[in-house]
C-alpha cells in the first residue's frame, strides 16, 4: 500500500520540478503612413488604383512566416478599418512582398473608379511568426485587440 501512495507523490515531485520558460520577444512593428491623393496610379484606365508603401522592416522572415496587418483611416475620422474592406461600393485591399505593401482600390461593380481625393492613413503592423503563435485567439480584424495583445501603440 505504501508503494501505491509513494508512486503518485514521486510523480508529482518530478512534474512540479519542470519549469516552463517564456522568452521575452519583441511584440510587433507598427507604423502609420499617409497616402496622398497624388500617390495613386492606374495602368488599366481607372479600373484599379494602387499606392505602394516602402516598408524595409517587412523582411523575408515576416513575409514567409509572420503576419502583415493593414488598416486604413480616412481624413477626419478617428478609427481604422482592417483590409480588405468595402466602403461606399469601393473595395480596398492590400498585397505585400519583401519590403513593400500595395494598397489597391476598385469599384465593387467593376466600373471605373475615381482615386481618393483625400489623404488616407495606413497603419501597418508586422508580427513575427513565433509571436503570432503566442496569441492565437486575437481577432486580427480588431485594431484595438491587436494593439493590446501585441503591445502596439
């Protein structure tokens, strides 16, 4: 009987001596860019307009394994919307590769669209893959939740 009682106690002692170590990592890179009306270009007669942002921090590691989050805000507003998004029949999207992000706009109807006539603020958040893994339940479409989880200003 003593052996049966000692076995669980020994197992508890062994398991309780294991210690999980959490390594402190940089949470995320965040920056706000401004796209001015003259930054938009088209090469298909106004069906799609594109504005490119140079982002050297978007390296191959983040491109292949991390997270790239893009949010936009129009002048005179105090909130950001996650891309892709549709506003007033206009679709806004983002594509990225090493060192840049392109924001594109087009009409939901497929018709010609006018480029924005106001400044657009773009918030870019880059997150390394291992940090993403630590925050699996974060709603990446909610900027406030992302800022809190990844300690982004």
